[in-house]
């Protein structure tokens, strides 16, 4: 599975959009981009995944560049409860469901 | 809907002791897995199972055993605990292989080995 690179941390103001970047320059054509988050001491929580089209659900939007070498997770109106570590993962759809979690990016939402 | 249930939430062991971390899911998921999380290391896959009777090793399987006799349960066994196994352990499940991207995680077991 392709490796991902995320900055270690970022912050944003409550109520503003949080844009979390992820670089996956070695991604293969059949690899999807997944995002999970982990709020302190809890188990990770699935957010969203996509292949090449932009995706949106009730939690977030995922924007994938046309060359698929990078993506951005957007939390449109960040709240204090969105403070967490966010993991960007790429893997082949239909593989053995093995997810490799890196160190992620710590998002701090300030009042 | 309980989801993924892990027990116990906290455990302290002495070096050399054995124990089993329990994991149960009530969503009829075929895929289950165990991760450990250490400070600054992210989550590392220990063992996983794609269905009852089928298990396989992940990234860090040494010192751990698993079995999958039922769809619902996936216990993790430490045969002879070592201080290096001090960690937070998470169990996860998903619907089935090929649609396994949406993992559901338990709340974790914090294990300390003295």
C-alpha cells in the first residue's frame, strides 16, 4: 500500500472550515484514500473514503486532486469536538481490509 | 446496538502471566482485527480474521495468539506477557472483505505489564 505524508499538527477556529492535507504521491490506480479520526483515548472512527471523485457525507468532504497524488479532508464547520488525530490511509479496495495507520495529523480546534 | 465490545477496559499483569483480551461484535461482520497503539507509533496490526476459522498475522504478531471459532468473537491471547506488550489494544470489525473499508473499532483495552 502507498505511503501517506501528513503534517504533524494544525489548528483552526471553531466554526471555520478545517482543511486537512494528505500527500500520497505514490498512490496506485486501484488504491483508495481513506480518512479516520481518533478522539483522545477512543477507538478510531471512520470518516470517509474515495477513489478519484470528490466525496461528501454527513461528517466531511474529501477532495482528491486530478493526479490523485494528494487529497484534502474538509470539516466544513469545525467544533471543539472535532479536536482529534486524523489519519489518511491509502489501500487497495478489495484487499484483506488491512489498514496501515501512520502517525496522523493532530487537529486542534480553538474556541 | 452494542457494536464492538472489548473487555476488560484496563488490566495490569506481571511479566510471564497469561491473559485473554475479549472482543465481540453484534453486527454479523466477517472481518475482525486487533491493533495495538503505542505513543508516537500510530496503530499497528497484530492479527486479523476474514471469517470464522480463518486468521492471519499482521505487522506485529509475535507474542500473541488468536482464534476465530464464531463470527461474533475474536479473542487475543497473550501467552507470557512481557513489558514490551504494555499498550492500548483495539479490536475492529467490518462487514466483509472487499467492503471492509469502514472499520468499526471498540473502545480499547489499556494493558500494563510490570
